[in-house]
C-alpha cells in the first residue's frame, strides 16, 4: 500500500491525526522543512520544524494552464526565514513541496503541491509568500527571437563560451565599496576600460555570499578602477570579501567576433531589416531594377 493509499484509509476511519508539511529548497541547495504540527516531523531526510509558525492556505487547482497557487504564511525568525535573507533575494525562485501527513505515522502522507516561490510580502514581523504551481512555467513564451542582437546569455549552452578562459574573469577581494553597489579597486590592470560592462559581479564570501549583480559601468578614475552595479546587493559587502568579476557582452556581432572570438555561436540576426525598410514606398527608392536594396 502506498503512502497516499494508507493516508486515505486513515482518513476513512473518521478520526484523523493529520497536519501539513512543507519542504523548501533554495537555489543554493539549502533545504528547510516546516510543519503546522506542534512537534517536529522527519521524512525524506528532512526535519520539518514546528517553531517557525508556518501555515498555509488551501491550494487552488485547475485543469487548464492557469497557475495553481496557494500562499505560505509565517513569522520572520533568524532561526528559520529571516528578513535579511528575503531582502537579499535568497528565497526568490526557491522550489517548494507540500504534503498532508499523518503525524502519528509519517509514512502515511500525500503530496498536495509542488512549485516555486513567487512574490514575497513582508509586514509587521511576518511574511506572506505566493507559491506558484508547476504549470506556471508553461505560461512563459518560448521559441526563437529574431532580432539584430544576440539572444544568448554569455556562457550558456547556446553561447558555449567558457567564462573561465584566462583574461575574461577577475577574482579579487573587495577593497572599497559604497552602498553595496559601487566597488573601487586601486590596482586592477590587464583589462581594457569597459571590459566588464554588462558583465556579472558575484560575491564568493561574507554576508552576501551567493549574491550577484549586473555591472552597469566599468571605468577608470585616475589609477583606480570603479565597477558600478545597476542595483545594490541585498546584503552587506565588506572589504576583504571575495569577488568574481566576469567580462560583459553587449550582444553585438562585433563584440562576439573580436572580444570573444565566438562568431560561430552568435545567436542574433544583424542583417534583418527594420520595420521602416519593410514599409518603404518603392517609388522613393533610387534603384528600381529589382536588385538588392541592401548595398
């Protein structure tokens, strides 16, 4: 008898001892367990803790492509879900599974939800997280984008460029940082100005470990180099914290060819005509011999 069948038989007795349990896995692999029971539960190698004050609303399900959703509620706690981690974005996109469990025999359980965390709202020392079902991914537009610039992300399976190639990454410690957004380095030679613009700065140690930001500017200020992010990182960065700074790509064919020597994997269409070319009045063309208009 499966766990779900055993749970159904238990519910059929008319006297039930059930509760809910959730397992949350963050993108860095950290796993956390919660339950609305008053004792800790253990199954699938996870400890489901009761002291977090977690609860959940009913799961709304549908047969179409509408997003199955519910909400998880709880108190912010340093021992469980902290406001600092939420602010830093450590729970963005985390995967969630939920069960109904017989707390007297945890082998009797049934999965009722699987999905990811969506929007998180915080107020009054508590949080409210939207849980999005697996069908949410089916609402994302797919297919090839026909545009002049490259549609790949530097280093992904379409681009194939190895970001560990010498000369395209800099590993160094933080020297000066302002507002968790502007980084200043006294000696960062060997890279052309703007080399890291459109790239990624990743924090490898410290309170902000695992966080990253897109690089807005990469400029020289006298003998110093200044790297500025689009948005501040969600946790404090201190001098001495380890960084990994990756070269940036502006998605142009010339950059792909001459900066990365990767033109064969360029995913854009630089010769595609614009809308103004498509609607041009033929009588205004200086050439009417039927030949190519791109000369």
